[in-house]
C-alpha cells in the first residue's frame, strides 16, 4: 500500500497532524471493528487489517523527515505571504492616515503649502500599496488568501478614486442642487469618520457620538437620498463612487475581523 492510499483511507493529507491521524483511526476503527459488525465479521476483519496497515504507513510518513520538511515549507510560505500582505496594507493605511491627518478630504485644501506635498505623498503611498498587493497575487497559496487580496485591492482602488475627486461645493442658484449636495456632504462626513474610526481609532477620532456601524448606515441612507430624490443632480457621479467605496469598506471590516487585524 502506498502512503497516498493510506492517507486517503484515513481521510487525511500530507499536512495532517498526528492528533488528526489518531482521531481518524479511532473513528474508523469503531466503524470497522468486528465487535460492531457481528453479522459480517469477515468483511470487518478485512477492513480492520487494511485500516491498521494504513495507520502504520501514515504514521511512518507523518513522522518522517520528508513530511516535517514539507510542513515547515508550507508554514514558511504562509508566514511570508502574511508578512508581505501586512506590509502592503500598512503602506495603504499610511497613505490614508496622511490623507485624513491633513484634512485632504476637503478638496480646496489640497493646493495649500505643506498639504499639497502631503496629498502627493498620500497618493504615492496608495499607488505603491496597490502595486505591492497586485504582486502578491502570484504568491497566494489558496482561495482564502486570493479572496483577501481581492477585497483589499478593491478597497484600495476605490479609496484612491475617492482621493482623486476634485469637485467641491459652490453654492448654486437652485435649491435642488444645494439640497443634493447637503445629503452628499453628510454622507461623506459620516463615511470618512467611520473609516477613521475603524483604521485609526483615537488617533483621528477624539469624540465618538455613535458607532462606526451607525455612521455607515446613515451615510448609506444619505447617499441613497441623492440617488433616488436627486437623480438628475450634478453630484450623482461622485455619490455613486462613494457608495462603491462604502460597500467595499464593509467587506474590509469583515475581512479584518476574520484576520483579527
């Protein structure tokens, strides 16, 4: 019997632990043991013989140098991916922090003195962060790592597009446009504060009047008002971009919770 067949019989793979091996063996032994198959003892003896042989071969392999080396290699690869993933995330968060630290969500401030430099720096951080995340695609070992990458890449791209919005409010002669902007602005402030709170906590948010979940919910409602009641407003393109950012941001929150980031 080959080790591959032995592992298959036990429902294991090359990276299984000895504990998993013993658990699988006990479970199958209860299923095949003659004491539990009095009506078909010949079959039970045959199956137990095969199970015992599979256990011996699997135990020999899982405690061999080859198996241990393979496990170390897999663990090293996973740790390396996580390390590079964290570095890329930190580069992105560095760009987002600068963006908010200098109030660059206020478009009219981006061309003033040091803020102009910080705006350029934050854009550079975001773009390099995206490149670093894209490079990691070839290093993802499994679907989970691939999905984690895709979620954060989508968020980073959405936030970069958000940073590139150049339109700012100029009072209009019509209440229609002024009211559309009011709801758009309220949604933006709430979304920005939710992002600050999730990523940076007390570093950027000193007074918390509600949870970031509430901010996200109300922000979404404000954007929906613009889209449904003011669908001919000049603020529709920017509002749609904000809604997309909000949606991928909620995915990042779930991802961070799973990763305990």
